[in-house]
């Protein structure tokens, strides 16, 4: 019996450690609340119906009525935390996009460079930078 309790505590601590590192906290459904691309703020039309679903290392993102899927790889120990994405379809199929991320309460902030460009170092964009930034709000389920 003590062995089962100890195993349960160990497993709980492992999952808790994942949450501290940001791996587990990104899971779930998110709504796009703001963003910018190449220094321009996204319009209400661009934000409307923006949705991100993360299950394990897979994501499904819907923006402006178009849905894309892919795989992400996180490095929560990097400063800033890094995220690499690879789309399964669309114009960036099989290309890797380099980004950074942070979670602030119920908000997920991400900034990415277009495929083939250097990873951004901050959560902002400038004109003709080839970067984009999104702020997502967790959807309570």
C-alpha cells in the first residue's frame, strides 16, 4: 500500500513539474484576442474566430476561416522559452517556424518568424520583419 501511495505522489510531482515548466499548461483550447504581423496590429476581422487547440505536441489552428494542423516542440528551459512548429499542410507544409512563448495566467503569448527566418527575441514585430505575434486567451471548458 505504501508503495502505491509513493508511486502516486511521484507521478503527481512529475505532472506538477511539467506544469511549472510550461509543457502541460499549454494544453487545451485558446481564443485569439490580439496580435500583430510585420508591425501592424491585427484587425477585428483577422482576430474573429481565431482558435488554437493543443493536444500533446499537436496543434490545430483556425485563422480567418482557414485551419492548419501540425506539431510543436517546446523548450521551456530556454530564455526566453522557445517553440518550433511544423505544419502538416498549407504553404508552410514540412517547414519549421521558430518562435518564443510565455504563459501569463490564462494568456499564451507567442511570437514567430516566417519559416526560414531567425527566431524572434521579443514579443513584438516591426515593419518588414517577417515576424508575427499572437496573444491567446484560454477557453474555460
